[in-house]
C-alpha cells in the first residue's frame, strides 16, 4: 500500500490523514525551520534531539536551554518537513513528504533514560498539514484535515507498526530468540536469527532460522489492539516481558 497520494486518497479525508500520520511516525529525515531561528536542530546542543508522533503532534526531547527550547518558550511559528521512511529504500513510498506548520510550545520536562539529565519536551501544534511528493516540481500539495490527522484512530498507523518491527528486530534479538525457543521447544543455541514481520493490531508474524532451516508462525492476539500501549502489552505477553 503506497502513501503517495492517489486519486482515491485525495477524496477520502480519513485515508489522507492516515497516510500523513504514517509518515510522521516513520520519518527518513526531518527538517525544522523556525521564524528567526532556522537552524535549531543543528549544532552540538541539538545532539540527541529525537522526534516522535504524540497524538498527531511532532514532539521533540531537547536539552535544557537549547535553541529549540528557547524558541518554543517564546511560542515561535515553525514549519516541519518530513521525508517518508516507509517501505523499502527506493520504493514509491519514499517519495512522499509531509509538511506541518504551527506554533512551538513547551509541554514540560522529562528525564533522559540514558544519562538521567532533565530535558525539555517541545511540541509543534499543527494548524496546517499537507502531503506531497519529493521531486514533483510544481505539483500542488494536498491539504490534510487537521482534526482528522490528530484523531485517535490513527495511533496504530502503518508507520508506527513498521518502526515497531524495526526496533524489535534491531534491539530485542535475544528476547525474540528466547520467545521462539520457549514457543517451539527448540534449544536457544539452535535459534540462529529471529525477525518480526507483518505486525498488525491483531497479530504478528514471527520468522526464524533453526536446525531445520527457515520457519515461521503467526501469533494471534486475544483481541485487536486499539492503542499503542495495548499493542505493546500484547507483544510482551505473546513474546517476552522485556520487549519495549
């Protein structure tokens, strides 16, 4: 399923919003331009500034006193451009872009899980959202209804599911191997590699290589998850409590 706008998507506000939220949840690159301060994501103090989708708000964790924190405290307007990280590199999905304009705000503070340092949480409150295509010349961008873009129904969007799979496969290989070992009765040392695939709200496919070669199974959840928190709970219940 491509997120590059089609004739069908153009006339369906909900599908257009779902496509936009998928890109926000799965960016290949992010560029933020702020009135009077165009380079707030550049330089040493911006190191470690990550972005995530929080209910349709692009949200950043930034060092106290950073340029981003200062302009957010002043309520400056900004334009965020997100290049799609959906699908495989070189696919049509990677041509899609998302533009979000709005005002920056400071949502509060949090503690860095790595170093324990306090950090400011900065959000961009969208008042204009548009989908486009990279390298499309003068092609007009498609406006996305902001209320639909922020709707809770888009929590478990395609981009979020893709990034969840990528995170699990990259950072939880031992937990996945243990899950296969426990589920199949295979000695853990014989489980060479494991990968999640095709994660959905109601199931996930588990692929691995064991003594008999490549194998796979589909794990069905007790019910379809409705939120990201529910999906995380079901994955931990079906696979391993250490999954995050």
